C-alpha cells in the first residue's frame, strides 16, 4: 500500500496473483470491485501484481478482504516478496515444467526467520526465460534434465547475473534447495543486504559449500 503524491488522500493496494494467472471468476470479481469502489485505474505491474490507483483510504481494508487473490496470506518478511512465473507447460508449447504449483509453493515457504532484504523470484519453464530468472534473487529455469536454480541476480540499479547453484533438480529438490539457500542467506547476510551484494561478497563456492 502506498500514498500517491498527486492524490495524497488516495492509496494503491497491491494484492498478488499466483503465477500471474487469473480465472474468469477472478476477472469477474475484480471488475465488479473496480466498478463498486469506483477505482479510476488498475495497473498490472511487472511483478504480475495489480495496483489499484485512486481508492479512498477508508475503503482499503474492505477492498483487501474482498480481493483474496493471494491465498489469504498476509505479507511477511519470513517469506519471499513475490514470485513471477511464466505460463509453464500447461499453457506454453515450449514449457518443460508446470509453474503455478511451484510459484504457490515458493510463496508459501515459511523461512527460519526474517530475510535481510526483499527476495524476488522468477520462474521460467524453458531457456527462453520469459520471467528473467537470471536477474532475480532466486531464479528457476526448466531444462529437460530438470530445474536450474540461480541465486543472487538483480535487475535494478546495479544489474547482476545470478550464480548457478545447481541443475537437474526435481520440483521437490528445487523447493528444498531454495529453502536451504534462503535460510543460509538470512542467517549469514547483514540486514538490508540484497542477495546480489551478498553473493559478490561470499562467492558461489562458499554458498555451494554450505547448501549442497
Ligand atoms: S519461458 Fe519458455 S515456457 Fe515460459 S512462457 Fe517463455 S517460452 Fe513459454
């Protein structure tokens, strides 16, 4: 939620959408809410979230309770910030892996403590890499042999291509290794250190020594 400088009395709730996928029922619920709350603009963000612009502050809590797009999970620093996912093998002819369940599972990971900084996840079901997995804190890219897991990428002010942690992973192996990697990051990195800076400091060999 944030206030808008041009309209200080209006706010922008940002409920998530699992893997960027919306059903007819979701879309009907959203359009009904937009009409009833008289919301002037909805933005689909690069992180596959919705930004509701121009809503009156006193209506925010009620609107959030009606949306329920994020499986009812409140935001927590013990979980990843968001996961972007491509349509995966159910919807794209190039897809080698299913992505919706993987996205939901990663979003639901309850870590051993609060993360040092926000962690963004990109899940791509083939090498074309539509979700820019190499420049996310956690990246997954599907290959015939299994998932490749990448850690420490960043697309912001100082871009960094992440490091390959492991490949040939099954869904369960990928999920377990993500959890282990993030738990190592949260107990080792200083507060407010993004994964890219952390990896520049410690190097991939040190990470592998501790998580593989
Ligand atoms: S990453 Fe591959 S599987 Fe996913 S949407 Fe792009 S082309 Fe399709």
